C-alpha cells in the first residue's frame, strides 16, 4: 500500500501557494490530452440510448500526474491502481521520468494492474503518469476504465480530458478525496465515489450514466445532487450518505437506495415508475418530513413493475404525510422497520 508516514495534511489546500500545493498534495491530472477527431456513435455496449448512440472523441493517451512531498516512497500492490485501455497496454512514467512498462497483454477487455514497489524516493516535483500505449510502448490509444482502490492522500482527480473515452470510474475508499472533476462525458456509464469526502459532484454532462454509487460519501452540508439532466440512470446507491437532497428525471431508473441518510430531507424522483425492474425506493432512517415525503410521492409517475415499494421507516414525517398519493399511482408505502 501507499507508504505516506511523513505526509503532512493541511485543512485548506487553496490557501497554499501553487508550489506548496504541488509538493504537499497528490494532484491527479490528465491534462496531456488533445482531441484528434470525432467518429459517430455505434452500437452494442459502447453505444447509448437516445440521440443515436454515443459520440466518441478520439484522444491522445490518458495521462495521470500527481505529486508527493519530497523524499517520499511510492509503493503499491496489485489492485491499488487498475486501468483498462483500448489497446490492452498501459505505460507508466515513474520518479525521475524513468519509463516503466508496457503493462498488459494486449487484451483490451482485461484490467491492467499498475504496480510499483521501489526504494527510490520521490523528489516531489516530477510527475507520475499512466499512458495508454501499444505493444512497443508507443503512446497511443484511449483510457476506458480507471480504478484507484483505497488510495490514501489523494485529494483531487481530474478526468476533464478523458471525458469522451472513459466508461467506468471507481475511486471507492479514497477517503481523502474531496474533488472529482468530470465536466461532461458521453461514454461514462458507471461511477463509484463511495467512502470519499467529495464535497460536490457535477456530473450533469455525463448524459449516459447508468449506475451511481455515493454510499458513505461526505458532501458539504445542505448539498442537493441534481441529476435531472441524466435520462439513462438505472441505479443510485447512497446508504449512509449525508446528502441533503437528490433530484432525478430518469424514466429508466429502477432502484434508489438512500437508507440511513440522516440529512436527507428532499427527494424528487420525477417520473419514476420502476421501469418494470426492481422499482424499489429505500429511504429508511432519513430526515424527510411530511412535506418531503409528499413531495416524493407527488414526483412519482405511474408504477410499472411488480415490486414497487417505497420503504420509509424512520422518517420524521410519516405520521403527517399522505401515502395515498403514492398508492393511487400503484406504489406501496412500507413503514415497517
């Protein structure tokens, strides 16, 4: 795992000079990409519904850079950093810009484990990069999947320049992560930011997102996550999350689970029908008052599916709410523990 014994944290990153930010924080960036061309949408797993399939922008290789404090040692084990590329190979640049790699077998369906275990101490200023490459290590291809598994010390990750190629992002367990930047993505379908300290999450431009996991994520107080611009959502999981509000308009949504969200006071699932799937809404032990529950019931569409139950046990507004608003639409409101 990461050996970061000497790492010194600061409460306010922005109060530091750019040089100090570079030295004392890991800042993931992938700013080495430039659009090369555009090809039209396709079919199958890479294509999205609505709008005739996904638009894919071909880019130069994905590039992640981050910085540590001087004289720190960077150690990973298999599974700490995983990527998937369109070529099936990845290439890493290590301390002092020493090329390591390529990693991978050429199978673009397989994850590539980026493993470093080296006694060389980082000098604190040179970047660590992960690139997509070919069998000879030449820089080529696109990043499709990225996973940073429980990496400590990571506070900022920016996927701005992989926005048109990245399909899955998993940063679960990066407990120091506060900022994740994905201004838009026509390819992203799965995002897992669980067990992080992300303050806000702007993913309105990720128009083909299907699965979102925000479980145990620490947002800023009274923060409402507005996903009304994403029409393809299927599943939202956010148990033990301190989210204040959630707004969606996806008619493909099948299940929402936000149990034990003590701050959850606003939930609008506009047009939610269950879509013939699971159809469950789990909001046990949240903070929805009578108006909050009735607002949820009002936002629902007509139930479509055999398992369309709304579990509301533990919300303060149960006694004063009107569950018949939901039942007349075909939903069952369950107040049991």
